[in-house]
C-alpha cells in the first residue's frame, strides 16, 4: 500500500464531466462513510477523518475527481506511516485582531485548513479582514472548499497552498515550484457564488497521466521534457520533465502563471516559514518525509466597502453569462459554473458518478484496510 501511496489511481473518466452508462453512482453519504472507515482503520481520530471526508466528497461532487476519493490512498498511507499526525491539533502561535499565524502541527491538511479559514472568517466578521498563514500542514485538497466556506457567510474568501514541486519556471528546465492553487470565492445573489479555484500550472500532473494511459499526446502548453523544451509526450513530462505554468511557454505568457505560482509560494511557504519551492517533499518517492506545507487563508467583509457588493457581482456575472458565444461555442460561463453544473448532475443522478476503474481501485484499498467496500446505487 505504501509504495503506491502518492499515485493517483484514476480511470480515464476521472477528469471528464460527461457521464457514461457504465459509471457507478455512489451516494455522497456513502462516500463520506467510506473515507471515514478507511481513515479510522489506520488510526485516524474520528473528527479528523470526518474533516477529510467532508472535503473529499465536496471535491467529487464539484467534479474535481483528481482531488476527491482519488487521493484517499495518499491520506491513508500518510497517517499509516505517521508522516501525518492524528493525535494533534493546530495551534495559534501569534495573532492580532486581523492576523494569525498557525502551527498546523502536522495534522491532516483539511483539519489544519478548517481551523485556519474559520479563524480568518471570525476576524473578518470582527474587524473586516482576517489573514491567516500556517506552517506544518499537509495536502489540503481543493483550495476552493476553504474560500467557499467564507463566501457562504457573506465574505470574500481566499485560499492558497504550496505543493510538491512539479512546475517549471519560465526559461528553466527544473520543476521547483508546485501546482500552487489559488481559490477566490465571493457571494453573488441567492447562493450564486463566484468561485475561481485553479492550479497555477496549466494542468495537474494527473491529466498528463491520463493521456499517457490513453496513449494520447498532450496539447501545447502542458509540459516540458528534461531539457525544458515543450513536449507533446506525456512520458517525457512524467519521467524527468515538468508542468508548464498557466499560460504555457514564454511566448504565450507563461511567465504570468510562473509569477502567480511564485506569489502563492510567497503567501504560503515563505510567509509561514514552512518548506518552500524545491525544499517541499517530492510528489513521488519522498513518502517517508514530512510535508511541512505552508498555506494561506484570507477572509474580507465586503460590507466594509461600498454597499451593494453582492448585487453588483450578481449583475456582472449575469452580463458575462449572457454574452453572445463565439462562433462554434456554447454558453459563456463564469468561474464556478462548470462545478455548479456538475453539482446539478450529481443531484439529478442521486449520487456521485465514478468510473468503474476508480471503484475497482477503491475496492482494493478497502480490502487492504479490511473495511467494507464502497456501496453503489446501481
Ligand atoms: N491541494 C493541492 O495540492 C492542489 C494543487 C493543485 C490543484 N488543486 C485543486 O485542483 C482542482 C482543479 O484545479 P484546475 O486548475 O485543474 O481546475 P480547472 O482548470 O478545472 O478550473 C479552474 C477554474 O476555471 C473555471 N472554469 C473552467 N472552465 C471555465 C470556462 N469555460 N469559463 C469560465 N471559467 C471556467 C472553474 O470554475 C475553476 O474556477 C482545484 O480545486 C484546485 O484547488 C489542489
């Protein structure tokens, strides 16, 4: 189990939002329960297992399969190998009315993240803004979960994390930055949030792996080979190349994604005194090392500025969605719409659709942990 801990065991469908007749539909509550049983089987505290379960189910419901059940094996083996602790709680080290510096004490990422965003939310409600940085954290899943938690309470929420180095800075041949995601969520009207939740690499490493399995070339802008030269061969990226930052190569503005990835690193590893850049443990092969990730969480109360924030945001989103599509295109969307469509599909299906290959991998995990396999609806 530990050997393949960091591998993503996704099927080809894992990143596609289309549903196929062969998909296996699982109730959200069963997904939650499955996460709990697997995590508790390796000694995770029930409340910590619950925090992780909540996050993974939301990732899958939103269609970000790369960060849902797909990653459960990684969390299981991190707890099993004690590279992540479950007998601990995050601790506030320093604070002011608007800021907090938190030591995650190597707890599971979602446990640390929840404490951090709730601290930022409370500060924003009290003084208008809360900025929280934490050290000693772990993989915290989808960055959007934390930002949405603030938006659900009428605030602008932001969340950032550094990650294992996989992204190549513009003009370099070495992957020394993570896929360092950025999430910004804000409340429009009637629960219609703006939710930008994105990696600062063009794609995640999982998408390159999917193309390799399908025997497909990767598009321009995804990755480079060991010489730092753009490649269409997934194997060249995976073996000793790297991902390109958002924007691709220099000619298409990849330096902007590079700048954003560095900014995230500044807010996270640098600000919080955690591991940063090439010092963060590798995605594969460093399984016995502690991650010591840095993360950053911000909440801002829009009522501290011009009144009518949500009305204007809703108006802007309506303008954008109603734009005439370019030739051959479907409807214009705003950030958060693809995930909203996936949530709607989950609702219609009465559960989350998974590729059978994902379920087969989860069955293997369940057997290894000697817990009940995941139950499907079909
Ligand atoms: N914890 C980690 O280590 C880590 C690292 C990287 C990414 N992630 C997570 O992985 C998930 C996937 O990231 P990603 O970059 O692959 O996401 P993505 O490329 O699927 O989407 C990025 C953003 O673009 C928006 N979007 C997509 N299509 C759009 C369109 N046509 N018009 C307008 N907006 C559109 C989405 O709503 C989303 O906000 C995120 O939840 C991210 O937080 C986590």
